[in-house]
């Protein structure tokens, strides 16, 4: 597993570590940590992030109860009734206590676990120090949880506890057009994204007004904005 994939996996842990309202902001418009609640409720996610160079990284995570574990594999029973078995190899990292019958989250790439996050207790000092990782559990804010640094787009393909599926996206960039029915952002990767604005869209901006030239982040579902956060203009 490449160092880039491992680093991206660590950043993607944020989907489980931020406590938010239905769609909420942790920090300010210019900070990371904006995570839709649907992501927190999911038992499975395929996460894709695109940076300003147009480079794409993907990671998968599954959350459930450990039903079996060995030196070469781990099996989770998810709340949607599915069982997922993932390979463990020498590159797999573990944080926290991973035990049969207890909850865990497994981040994986192509069926191989990149990181296993146990919910039972805090990480042992030896493993945390050996990996150079900070001591914080999966339910705490801070640490690697958040939108990956430098990402101009994050997409989540989710499976929820009831087996239903959902897809959400986050885009950030400069506002190039905005009116009562839509907003268009130009991302740093030179892609323009237009999202519909309707009565359910929540807008958070200085003076409750979004203008062309503002920096903004848009969380959308099916092309419709759920939340628009607008900050200071680019200088």
C-alpha cells in the first residue's frame, strides 16, 4: 500500500469523528470539518477526493461488529445485515482495541485493510507511539477526522443502516455565478460545478449574502445544494 493511500485513509477517518446536525459546520467557512450527518450514520462508504491538480484518491470504509479476526483477515457484521471480510497484511495499521464482538471501523483499498479502528478503549501507548499517531478515539473531534486537506471535491457513496443507499458531494471553490435558484463554483482543478438552490438549502454567509468572487463550499445531493458556506473573497 502506497504512503499516499495510507495518508488519505487517515484523513478520511473524519467521516466518523465529527458530531453534527443534519448538515452542519465544524469550525468556520474557511476551515475543514464539514461532514453531512448521513455519512456519520452509514455502515459503508466509498469515498473519492480530488485535489487542485485533478488527482483522485479513493478509500472504502465499513463499520460494524467484529465477528472474526485473525492475523490475515477481519470480518465485520454490519447493521444492514451484510458481512464483510477484509484481508490484513503487513501494511495494515491498527488503532484501539480490536476484539471479537466489539465495534470497529475498517478502512480498506481493493479489499485489503489499510487501517482498523477499534472502539473499545483508547489506543495502547506502544502502538500509538510506534505509528507516530496521536491518542484520540474514533468518536473525538480533531486528529485526522475531516475533509482531506487540499481536496476541492469529496464524494461519498453510502450504504445506511437500513440498507438504503445515498450519494453526497462536497465542492469548494470561487463563486462565479449565483442567483435564487442556483450557485456555480469554479474549483482549483479548473472544473465548474453548478448546484440547484431550493427552499431546503441552508445558506451560511457573511451578512447572509453570497456574491460572485466569494469562496464557498457546497454540500449537495443529486445536484441540489443542501448547505452553502460562503467565506471571504480571494485576494
